[in-house]
C-alpha cells in the first residue's frame, strides 16, 4: 500500500503578527535590553536517547513443518508491518494497516474509511514505539509487553472531538466571517472525498490548534499558526486543482487535516516534514525569509523573550541573528539555500524542539540564546560609529583591540564568503557589495573569528588566506601573511618567532597529507579541531597568537573540562558578563550625575529665594 502524495502546496504566510506581552524595558545608547533573570522551576533534564533505526525488513524465520501441520513451538512469522520511513517505529499512515485484535486471535482489522467510527479504544496499532520488537531475535518472545499506540486517525479524532466544534455550535466562537454558515452548508451537501461523515465537518479554531501541532505532528508548539495557515492553503489548492465546486474554508476541519496528513505527513520522515513545512511550496530549498514567520511566533510565545514585546526593532534584529546563525551552521556551502539533505545532517529540528520545551532561552546555546544575540549586536554597534548598519575596513580594523592585520581585513572584504545574495526586480541574482559588511556578514565573521574549531570557520578562513584561489595554501601565501605579523610583534615588543619555526610547529600538529601545501580537508581532520585555529591566528591575529605561545597548560586543561561545548559559547558568556557590567556602571554614573544636578539646582533655588527674587515658595518639583 502506498500513501497518496501530492505536490500541490502553497506559500507560507510571512506576515505573522508579533504579540505584545510583558513590560517594556528601557535601552541605553541604542543597545538591546539585557536578558532578565527568570525564576526557573525545577524540571527534570531530558534524557537524550539516540534514535534507533528499525530495519526495513524483518529477518526471515525458518519454519520447520511437521506432518500434523505447523509446529506450535515455532509458528510462522506474522505478516510484515508497514513502516513509511525508518525514522519512525510506528505506523505513520492515516488509518493504520495492521490493527491488533482484542481477543488476540491474530486477526487483522482496518481502521480507515467508514469503519473508523466503529473502532474502540482497545484496537491499537501493534507497532512497538520503543523498537523492542524489531530488536528481538527470531524464535524468542520479548519478556516486556509492547507499548501499543493507536493509529493516527483515532488519535486525531479524539483531539478534534475534544478541541473542535460542529458547525451548529459555531456561535460560541468569536471572530468568524459572516458567510461561514453558507460555506459549511455547501460542504455538507457536497460530501467530498474527505467530508463524507458528520465528524469530518468538526472544526478546530487556530487558538486551539497547539495540541494537534505538538502531539500529532510533533512540531514545536509555536508552529501552530503557520501550520494552520499551511493546511488552509493546501486545501484551497486541492479543491482548485480537482475542480471541486466548493469555496475555501477559513477554519480547519477534520477532513482537511486528514487530507494534509495523507499528502504532507504520511509519506515523509520527521526531517522532511519539517523541511516541507518551512520552505515555499514552489521551491526545493529554504531561504532566510522562510524562517521569519516561525521566529516571530517564537518571540510572541516564549516566556524568555517576553521582555522584548515592546521593542520591535530588537525583535527584528533578534530574528535576523537567529536565522543567520542557522545558515552559518547548517548551510555549510554558504549558498543561502538550505536543502533537505542539509536538514537531515544538522540538529535543526531537535534544537527547535528544545527551545519549545526550555523556559530559559539562554540555555539553548544553539541559535536561540538571547545572550549570544546581545554579544553579537553590541560588538557590531561598537564598531558602527556612523550608525548606518555597515562596517567598513577602518571599522573592522578596530575589532578585538586592533588584533587583526590589515592584510586579512582586506581579504575579508574581497574574498570571504557572504551569507546571503539579493535578487533584483527581474529575478537576477545580485552579488553583495564588497565595500562594507552588513550585520549578517559581521555575524559570519565574528562566529568564525571567535570559534575556529568548526567546519565552517575552517572553510571561511581558508578562502581568505588562499590568495590565488587554487584551493591550496602554499608556503608563499603563508609567508606573506606572517611577514605582517612579524613586524607587528616587533613593534609590540614580543618575542619574534621565525617563520620556519612556526611552520614546522604547525605542520607537526596538523599532519597534512602533502607537506608542500595545505588543503581545507587537512583542517577538518579529527585531531585538528583545536589546532587549526592556531595556524590562522599565527597568520593574522597577533594577540591570539601571542596568547597561544604563552599559554598555561593548567588553564588549557581547565578549559577542556569546563561546561562550555564550543569556544564560541565560552567567549559569549565572558563577553556578555563584561557588557553587562559596563551597562550597570553606565547606569550608576548616570544616576550620580542626575543627583549632582538636582543638588546644584536646589542650592541655586535657595540662593534665589534668599534674595527675595522668587514669587512663590513652592518646591521646583
């Protein structure tokens, strides 16, 4: 049996309103507000289990026949159970193909079509949810009973009965269009493929769709509004393409959800479901604009971002930061387009699930941490003196206390990968300007500079130091970058390390395949995760190279044993604390200035009154 599939999809609604929640916080000098301390509840940590992929086919069991018939101690194997994709251990078809009989007689019972209303709660899909059945050896019975799960149709009907209403009870729902009763009457008279029974007309409003989104579709809770809109758009396309004489509905019915599951859920695994929901229906990739509706829903829904409710500018900057960080980690080819293969190789879906379940947004260090956004935006704001949201060469030279050489800064502007490309009115791809760095470009630069142990950072800096563009880093290129470093070390009074000694040390640590040159694959070896950055620092970052030469082994050991997963997490935590302390000092100084001003005004007022020049004895405040 095969699930019915359709390619008729429609675009996401990118104009998602942002709800305003919480109280407004004041900002200072154009900086975003600091993250408030949340009162966290004691929650048990989620135990991350590696998903167990079941086999596509069950192992064959050799059955020894006797003259009297089948051997009762070695029964014939049961018929194979349907699995749409190996990422699921339970049947993902709508009605379920194999259902357990309550009497245990081994019979097969369907649960689709007209028979679904006759199925009782005990008739469950026999696919084990924990994969224990598939792991059992042939001829042996599992000691633990299988955890049985009802088919999707039963679970969906139960939720629609709990959350939905019939057309006759729509008076209790507010904000409905006035012509809705007429539209529903046409559906009841037509009896289309997905609206044959009375329960198929049960409606669920958008505000009640969260449980269906989370429990049935396994999407994050804040996906419910974009998911609801997608179901409506797909149904409208369906009735248009099939030439069904029915108007589109403004609310999701049980029949419409049935159609959505058959076309967009049942044929695909979890990663592809996520991919197909995010992307535009007419495209085969995800662009940065596709993420905006979901990040805006996160901003209006997450308690850790409630304090940003009255700061629309910083909400937009936070959304841009999150999306850019997603493309930095997932889209390693820096094409600005995320494919389904890249989604499968990444942890994107699991991180979205984590931020949906975690109350403290700063604990989700991948993509969504507000503290990380604060560090990135404040660093950009400090360099952007003219406030045009553009970083020039002169601005970037000031980064990290002038730690970068002018040669690498020129290469960043000329050859560094840019995250996104723009499209003109005619649909032609326009290359980004190389005269300045945008905020998105600066995020790519800063993430690569502060954490050189990841794959994208290695590729980012390799493209900068590979001057001739032959995908090989030879001694001549490295010598030209290091000559600038030697001059800077001499001017700063540091001990000068000859180029040959530095190169010999780095080659011993990296162990390249060819001793005459380096390729980017040499930096991606397992033993080079913490070593590759040392060579890049030696070529263009004098401060970090001096720290590397003067490193303390005891501190390096502590760094490896601390709580941070990456160098970027460690840097962001330290820098956020620094920025927070500076912010508090500025506020204290401002308060002291206000008090001094008030005291001087009071003294002037007393002298003014003593001279009898005041016509009133009231206080100035």
